């Protein structure tokens, strides 16, 4: 009613499409500045009130895209101005190495986790505990198989207890479920990065206790507890500061991004990166610079 009076409308009901659009624009603007979701809720309330008063649905007979455009504008205007998080690249990981003591179990655990996440292009929920109650997706010791040059598979315990160093060619990390695995059939991830393999071999030396079984969390503390994302990111934030990067510009998703961007920097094509990262949608394009853009910049610089 206040809106109707302010705009000299004889009666707000039944409202025309133009009136509804004007009203939505008004409540989305200062001083109210209502966000998109709230505007949609208010609109639903107005439509319900129309029907309760015996009027027809105010939008049913109008096929104009005007309302959709107004709502789209409100959604864009009310979206938070959040900068996309940056990738943690392999170059950055190598810089972090100088600040780790690989004789200490905690640092060895951290090093193995960040390299497995980056080389495997993993989502945070795929390699670290994200909720105390969400233990079903926790990686276990039996999910990782290290394959030597003879094609024989080994566990981390095997590698850690071996009297002579085993020459590992690659590892297979099995995920029981992941975001892109809609049928929950499970997926195998191959990791052959020399640095990642070295980090896992070093971590294996701390996985030899008699209490460790196939069901022990893959990445665990000395007492057997699975590593939580909060602990992981706290350590990573400290390392980022030590190599002169602002932790606020990075997130737990930065390992996946960093793996993709590092592969591209190494000359790996988009199709292969998309396959390695298990991307099913165009969201892949948010992780890497499109080669065509680089080509355009290079060619144009010659003018």
C-alpha cells in the first residue's frame, strides 16, 4: 500500500506486470536494498495475495520477458563481490618445501597431502575430513595402491616396512564416490608426479605401526585420527604467508585449480586436463586460461 501511495496508484490490486516490475526495482534499491532471494519471496507473497482476493494470476497471461530481465538484474546487482580464489601451483609448493622439516611427521603428512591433492586434482572433500560426522567418504589405507615397475601393487605399509626402497612408477587412488561420479560407481585416479610419489614414499615411513590396518584413514595423525580440512588449511595458510602470498586469496579448492593450471603451464592440452580432473561441465574453463586467448595476445603483440 505504501508503494501504491508513493507512486500515486489508485489501487495496488490487481497489479499489472509493469507495476510489479517497478515495485521489485524499488525494493531492491536503497534504502531497502533487498537481495534477489528476498525479492522472489516477496513476489510470491504478492501473487498469493492476488489469488486470495479472487484475482487472476498477475503473470499468467503475460509472456513478456520484462519480469525475468528485472529479476536477473536484481540477482546480478545483489551478488556478493567475491574475487575467485587463486590456484596453489606446483611452483608455489616447491617454494613451501624450504619451510618444512621432512624429518617431522606433521610436515611429512602435510607434504604428502598437498601433493596428492594437487597431482590428483582433488576436491577437498575427497582427501580430507570436512565434517566430524562425514566419515563414509574418508580415504582409507586400502584406497591407495602403489605400483612398481614390474606392475606389482603395494600398500603404504608395504613401502614403509620394505628393507630396500621400492621403485614406484605410479599410484592408483580409488574414490568410492565423488561429485562427478553420479552413479557412485567409484573412480580410480592415477598419480605419477615424481614429487608426489616421493612425498608418499616418505609418508609411508610413518605408516608402519602395528595398529595401522586397511581401514585406518589414509592421511592420519600419529593417534590414527583422520586429518580435518581446518587443520590442513591452517598449515597451508602459514606456508602461504612464508612465501609472501595472502592466504585470503586462496581456499581449499586451490589445490585442484593449481593442478589444472600447472598442467597447462607444462603444455598439457585442455582435453587431457579435463579428463584428468574429471570435469563434466564447462566449469573446467574457470580453472585454466583458454589457449586461444594466449594465442591472441601473442599475435597481437607483434603489431
